[in-house]
C-alpha cells in the first residue's frame, strides 16, 4: 500500500471530524460534514461567506463528476490491457497502441485536462473561503489559508479543537 493512500485516508477522516466539530460549534448539524460538496457550502455558511462556499461546492461537484467519468472511461482500456497480458504474458507500447483506440485516449486526455483546470479553479475559489474561515476563528490568514489548502484535515482539527 502506498503512503499516499494512507495520507489521503487519514486526511479525509480528520477533515470530516474537524468539520463535524466546527459545524456543531457554529450551530449546524455535524452530519453535514459527511456529504461531499455540501460540506464546503456549509463551511462557507458558518464562516459568513456563503458565496465562496457555493463556488467551492460547485467546483467540488464538477470534479466529482469528472472523476467518475474518468473511472468509467478507463474500465474498457484496463480490461483490454489485462486480457492482452493474460494471453501474451507481457505488453509493449506498440501493443497498447494497437488495443486502445485513439478516441479512447483523446477522451481520457480531455477528461484529465478538464480535471486539472477544475482543480486549479477550485484552489482559487478556496482562498476566499478559507480566509473567511480564518477570520471567523480570529486567526491570521496567511499560513492558515495555505494549511487549509494543503492539509485540510489538519487545519480542520486545529480549528475545531482550539482553546477558547
């Protein structure tokens, strides 16, 4: 198992726990932290910036749809590669070109580029949201905003369990 899987799992769990506590502190129901996209909207609402929360939630939704589309687009290609390896024992770049059509590669490339662009837009939209979260917790914006973007689970836990 790769370290990135463990990191992402722990970060996601910490993010949900931190948001649950933040939402309860601000009078919202904690279960809202469990729903992807809606948790970003709720974070904006409890920090006083619904507009930023809405933008980040929309971009999160688009990224979620693109991720599902990428997964679906990859299935036939992976099946073809697995069948080829099962019969031949190995695979070369030439064999990949022969079993995967150009249209499949274009589709996956297009989805990948769209995901990259949406991720950049989401980061840009996240900055004002996380600034408002910092302000609502009386924290300086600079490094805290960066922490929310890079390690949101840690930031959520630190904000949720801060001493009053």
